[in-house]
């Protein structure tokens, strides 16, 4: 699977799953940083 093939094909289930996992990890990381900042203020 090359990086250049941006064709009209639908994304596979694995690609969607990977994107969802990355988004969840980003949300958890940002949430942990915000939580630490709030805890430090309190």
C-alpha cells in the first residue's frame, strides 16, 4: 500500500480502527495534561 494512492476507494476497517485508536490516545493524553494542570492549581 503506497502513500501516493489517494483513490476513491473506501477506507478499510483496519484504517478506521487505527484512526479511532490514535484519536482516543490523543484525547487521553490531552485530558491527562489538563488534569495535571488543574490538580496543580488546586
